[in-house]
């Protein structure tokens, strides 16, 4: 490709070049080259959380909200809240999740959407909680790949300046 566009082989270098000149070529490990550009983009979006609202309000209060089936004899508990039970179809009720759990699985992301570019590479983990039958997908900070393992105890951290977004919560290794 054009010699006038700097070629970078790491995504973080691409981001730095975009900060400098607004253009870069990303060359992957197989030699494939992609032109990457930066341009202004702005949108104001009005979004109602509707029945999911308690989850996001909970994050602002330092709480993780899951849900539990209301049917006697089922009572299945969801770490990712659901309005209705996937086992029996009954309505659920909101419950507080423990603020610590264990890593069920994880992955390290070397590419990220716009919201995560500054922290790329970053970890995503499926966290399991005592007494809950489903998992919660969250970012796992303050740990790099060689330190991570299945079963690792982790605990929640909350944005002290809540934005009412899923990024208001993340997990860190429990020390
Ligand atoms: Zn149920």
C-alpha cells in the first residue's frame, strides 16, 4: 500500500498514529494490510432501559442485580437478569448478586469497539456466583493473561462517577 501512510503491526501503535495523523495501515501477522482512518463522528442517543432500569440504577449504588424465578419448586437464579425464567417461563424478581465470584472462562481482546479502544487489550470474563445458575459477562481488569485461570476469585468494582452503562462495573482479582 501507499508508503505515505505509516504501517503499524500492533493495534496500540495504530491508535497512537491515528491520534497523530488520523491514518495508519495495520499489518497483521499474516502480512494483510488494512487502511485505518479517524474522522469525527457524533450522535446523541436517547435510550430507555425500561424494565432493565433496576440493573443500571443498582450499579450506581454499588450493587449487582440478578434475578430469581418466583415459582416455588423452580427458583432458578440468573446472574444476568431476565424478566422471565428460561426453565419454566414464570416471572422473575430482582435479587442482589454477591460482589465476588469466580472466573468461569475468559478471553483477552486485542481489538475493541470505540468504547474500549483506550484499554485494548482487555479481558472479558464469564463470572460465576455462588447460588446462581447463569454467568455474568464483565471486563476483568488489573490482571494479564498469564495470571488468569479458571476458578480465579474475583470481585466487583464500580465506577464512582456512574454513567448508567454496563461499563459502570468491572471485576478485579480478589486479593
Ligand atoms: Zn423458573
